[in-house]
C-alpha cells in the first residue's frame, strides 16, 4: 500500500474591509501527534489588499504572497520529515516565565537570581513563542550591562554575567529537550567568556593573627577560622549539620558535602583544629 503524501496549498479567503486572508490547506489532513487532532488548515495571519489601488499596495501584496509561499515550502518540508511542531500552537502561547520559575524550585539559588534578571528584562511577560535567538542575544547584552538586584548602583561583574548566561542557556537546553522549544537555540548563541580571577588567601601568620584577634561574636570568629582551615564557602558552612561529619580511615575527621555553588558532592578531610572549632554535637 502506497502512503499518500499530504499536499500543502496556499489559499485565499475574502474577509471584511476589502482584504484577503492567506492560509494553508493540507490535503489529506494531518494529525497533530501531541493533541491527536486532525488539522486541515493553518491561518498564517497574513493579509493582502483585495483590490490594490496603487503601486505601493501592489508591491505589498507581492511581498506578502512571497512570504506566504516561503512558509508553504517550509511546511511541505516539515511534513516530509514528519515534523509536526508547527501544528501545536498551544505550546507557543504557553508561559515561559512560569516554566522558568518552576525550574528554580529544583535548582540552586543562582537560578532564582537569573530568573529575576530575565523577569526584569522581559518586563514580566514572555511566552515560548517569544523565545527567539534575537531575544536571547539581547538578554546576553542586558546581563553585560545590568546592575545587581540588591545593590542597584553596582554593575553585575563579568564573571557573574558569564555564570548567569550559562545557567540561562542550560534552561534553554532543558526546554528544547522537553519539546517546548522547536529548535536548539543554543546552537546560535555565544557564551560570555569569564575573566581569570586572582584568588586571595591568608598566610599562616595571618591566620594566627586572626585567631588572636578578639571578636564580640564567638560563632562568627569560629566560622571565619573554620573557612580558613577548610577552604569552604560561607554558604556551604551555613548548611553543615553534625551528620555531615564522619570519622576518616586514619582516625581523623572528614566532611561529606554538596557544594551550593557547583552542586557537586565531595569528601573533604579536615584537621582536628577545624573540627574543634565546631563545638559539641
């Protein structure tokens, strides 16, 4: 049995105000694999003059007809390749910001920060149909020139912008994998290159001087010294629980942690001095 290939034809329909609406006619009808509904027509939202009065209106009609014909060719190719995404208009109208915000619940705090920047960038409204290569490139430029959310007079650093844009591109990858986006927009985007940062550290004598310096808040002093002795970020220290401490094979101590910034798990040996700074269980 020979399969019948759907023919795509460009049709015209007269409407009010002396205009003509252009639409595509599919025969036989095609089935939307997402909704399982049969589709016979696709209205393009392109209109021409029914009776052009001058050369400008005739040129406009020619231009619109050429654009409609280009869409017809694209639809024919999509049907040959069995790509039916153009039939599902509901996903194009779905709320991209709601999708983004829901994703932040599963991720670290940086995702929330990127979401807030993007929300501000699009002024609180963005559908999946709005997410284009051009929009994503403009968001890249926004991040390179944006102020911090909490310190509104300070610019977002280049390395922070690089991290934010990397997170945003990760979101686009997930949305494409989940079939919310029709194409992998990341293929057309350039990442923001970070700068090498000089890491500051205290010498042993400076740590000793810090330990000998009085502090009115004992827990702050202990946390600072613990950070110096372990190299942990303050965000990771704040999350520590006694169950994260283990006895090491050499009878010393170690920590089982998941870092907040990189979300990686690690076993970190610590000295007896660092352990004693934690107080009693």
